[in-house]
């Protein structure tokens, strides 16, 4: 297994995985739509994506956004999307992808990595806590849809 930071030229490796991820989160399968979105993020350097390969086949990814914290006066990484194909879960791939995110955060002088996951995604929660992420007990998270 190897992990690569991908650019637009590897979009064909990412799109099918991203489509599976979106379906997992109860979104419609829409590879063409997702390709456009991902292409724009990569072209504008708004995201860093690592893809895990097993036998040269893409089997997982992690997509990260770069942002800032006013309170910390520093950069932060938002680990926004993490997905491993069902056939390759429980093999340590997610851990390896997260290790790459940690190295990205260090290399970019970020002070922390933030993430969110579904309240009922106990598997992901256990993984994140095992790696060292701490569940926030100080702040609530809010969202306002403007669409």
C-alpha cells in the first residue's frame, strides 16, 4: 500500500472513491458533478488530497481544506472527508492517511487539525479518538443553510 498526494492529473483515481463516499453520506451518485467540484478545489489549491493505493488501485482518500483560526492566530487543517473502500477497511489505511494529514499540518505550520463526523459513525469516532483526536466538549457546532 502506498499513499500519494494527488493533483488534477489523478482525478480519475479520486472521483469514484468520492462518489462512494457521497453515497455513504446519503447523497446521490453523481460522478460528473463531483469531478467538477474536485477539479476546481485542486486547480485553485483549496484542498490537499491524499489517495491510498493497494496494488496500484485507489482504495481510499482523505480530503483536507486549509483555513485559519482567529483565536489562535494560526493556520488549521480541516480533515473534511475520509473514506476507505469497504473491501479494504480494518487494514490500517485510514491511520496511514491520517498520518499524512498530520505531516501536512506540521509542514504548513498549522496549529491543529479539525474534523467532524456523523453522530452515529461510531467506527470513525473510535478511530479518531485512538489516533489522538479529542471530542470537543467546550463548543457547539452550528450550521445555517442559505441555499
